[in-house]
């Protein structure tokens, strides 16, 4: 009788999170526990203060007086963010997947400028890219209603994509025609030196920007310009109406339950319901939901 084949040894990255890794994961990646909220709020404060330091350091008078203190603070923030990034890699099951994810790349880019500035000083100003990390604020402060609205807006934009594309195509054709007409009416002597230049004027006029570097001089040109400016007000309202109609349709179709900050250990997808057993993205089994006691919004439903 053949012996059963022993299971292949699992890599550490494929093992379910447990022990200190699970606790660290819950604190860093989720915000439904007291420790998770405190960690994320502290992280937001650090990001805001570090950005304020960079902005203040760019003022020459302040830099001359406190340049060394700002440099020390910046290295302190960078070391803290580096330690946080390493902790994120340690506590996830698949570090490479997190490192190549949207937030993983942002977290890495947030610490790179300080190190690169040692070799390329002009890159120091790129530290302000840390402001992108504030995108986490939606889950940190448990603004679940806003997360649901964000998801609704995303679906509405996706549903209205073709309509907006057709609309933009019509606008492009219109500015091409009107730019060509203005090139014929005004001519090079009035600043319309070519059709591309005239199309540039038509775009700035329709969008009601009007930089003023090119203006029509003839009566007919001014009449056309006035018509295009009035038309621009109507054009700007069309995409808004399209998206609003799609959002209303989405709202009629379904009422979305409030998501949580519960995160899948496999694919790091957020927003699972409190009572969910499997990830809605990859189908992996979800661990028990950990939440702050007394929180009625995120607590799983009680059995009768």
C-alpha cells in the first residue's frame, strides 16, 4: 500500500497569520480596534507634521534660522516611516504583493526622497509626496458613509465613461472647427498665427479660462468669441449631469451596506462586512473579525 505523500513544507509567507504577526497586522492594517485607531491617528499626525516641516524649511528665512533642527526632524520622521514600512512587510502574508500594491508603493515613495537627497539634494522637495498617505484617513476615522459614497461615485464614473468620452469627442471637434474659423477670420496679424494656435485659443475660450495672450480684434471675431464663451457654460454642465444621473441610477438599484476596515490577509482588500466569512475579491477565508467593543457600527450582528 502506497504511503500518502507528505504535504509540502509551507513557506512562512503562506502560513496563516497568528500570534504577534496577527496582532501587529490588526493594528497596522485595520482600524476597528482601539490600538488600530491610535496607531493610524498617530501616523496621520506624523505625516502632517513632516509635511509642515518640509514646507517651512523651503522658506529661506526660516531655513537659515532652524535648518539644522528641520534636518534632524526630517531624519527622525524618515526613520519612523521606514520602521513602519518594514513592520508592514513583516506582518503581511505576502510582502511582495503589498510592496507592489497602490498603498505599498506610496509608503515606499514616502521614505525614498530623504535617502535619495543624500545623492541628489534637489529631490528633497519630493518628500511632500507623503500627503498621498492621507488617503488612509477615510478608514482611520471610520467614515464608512464616505467610503460607501466614494464607491458609489466610482461606479457612476465607470458607468458614464462612454458618454463622457463621446461628449469630449464632440468638444474636440467643435474647438477644431472654431479654431480654424478664427484663423481665417482674424489671421496672423491679430495673433492667430496658425491653426494649432487658434485651437489653443478656442480651448481656453470654451473652458472660460481665457489667458488673454490672444484676443480677437475684429467685430466678427469678437462675436464668435462671445458665442463660444456662452457655449462654454453649457458645456461645463454636461459631464456633471451625466455623472449625477448615473449616481441616481446606482442609488435606485441597490442600497449598499456600510463596509468596515476589515482586510483580507491574502490580497489586502479592504471593506468586508462584519459578518463576512470569505473575501469578496479573492475568495480566501477571513479570520475572526476584531473590533472595538461597544462600536455598534462595526460589531457583527448578535445571534437571537
